[in-house]
């Protein structure tokens, strides 16, 4: 199947018959998240995610969900190093549950445990944790996975209700921002939404009390505060661009930075670093040339 869930490839139902000898070797390698620049997060994760990353909202007119923003360019994750190690202080549950996921064919009435068989840690050589014992029963590892996914699903439902409330109160607005890093990278971020501060102030007492009673008012301000992390993200981007420039062979003609960016779109370059509240998918780089090292 296509990777409809960002990182999942060959998703199959977990069964004792098919996976009696299967083991899963999970570790600290998050290479599977290399090409992901945003990932869904749950409301309960806001405090931890906001320590390093910006929280924005994405989706459709019918439903938006909060996401953790990890890169300015499509297919870019600034929180992975070259070895696949995670560089932020918190790993979102969406990644921690991998390679497992729940599936449902009856609108969420029942859920089935599935696994991505394309995950490199899946093996039949006994490396890691077995899913079933010799008697064909679930191991404690599998039971723990099920409990984690159950908790994830409950958190998802709460997050969905929170997001719908933001829409019903008309608190979200599309955000577009232009920015320029210190090394001359310019970008235009669009496609995400953020909460409008002025609209919060316009809510009546009953609406504010309802948000406060469910801790959703706190979530809103954590989201707003997290947008300050764009400054740190731009520093990571500058570091990434320097490394890419240093890796250009001396005998090769330097390429324009916009030629290595994903789906670039040229915009005006400004002289000073500027960061504002943002949302993402399209980027551009108008550096005129890359210096030889």
C-alpha cells in the first residue's frame, strides 16, 4: 500500500499465524522520519513538544489537527542528524508507536493491531522482541504495544474534540510568513493555521470558562508560545545549509542553493534575519551562489 500514514508502507494485521516467528528490533534510529517535515501530535503532548518545536494546525475545512513542525522545506526534518538520531528533547508518540498502528473498518467501533512489515527492525532471527511466544500467545511486549495504542487513541479523540472546538469558535486563521536566515536563505511558509490572539479576546465569559474548564485555554497559549521556536529552527536550517555547502566537491561548479531545495519558489531576499508566526509547505532559497570551501 502507499504511504498514506506518512511513514507506513506495507501495513499488515498482526496475527499469530502469520507473525509467529516475527521479532521487532526497535532502537534509537529514527531514519524512517527523515523525509517528514511535520507530524500529528496529541493535545497531551503540547507541553513537551513546545520545548523545542513549533505547534501549528493542518487539515481540511472539515477537520484540522495539531502538528509538530520539524522543517521549513518539503521532505526536511531538522531534528534528525546524519546517523538518524533524534535531536529534540521529545519524540512524538506518532513516531514512538512505529512500526505499529491501529486500523478500523467500522468508523472506530473496533480497532485491529497492525504492523509495517517494511520496518527494518522486523525480523525472524530473534533480534529484539517477539510478538508471540511458542504457544502462539501474545508476549508482554505485544500487550504493552496494545496498551500504548489504546492510550494514543483516547488522546486522539480528545485532540479531535479540541480541534473541532477551535473551528467552531472560529479561532483559527491561515498563516503566511516570509523569513530570512542569517546565511541568506529566504522562505515563504504557507498551508498551516494558528490561533488568532484577537479572536480569543473577543470570546465571551461563558466560552472562556468552557475552554478553561477543559484545560483547552492552556493548550491554546502553549501553541502560541511554541511559535517562538521558529528562531531556533532557523538556526538549525542555517547549520544545515553550511554543512551542505561544505560538502560540495572543490572541482564541481557550485550550485545555487535554490537548486537543491525541494520544489523551490523564488522570493525576495532581505538583509536581516526575520522570524514570525508561520505555517508551511512551500519554500524558496534565493542565495545567488554557494561559496567553495
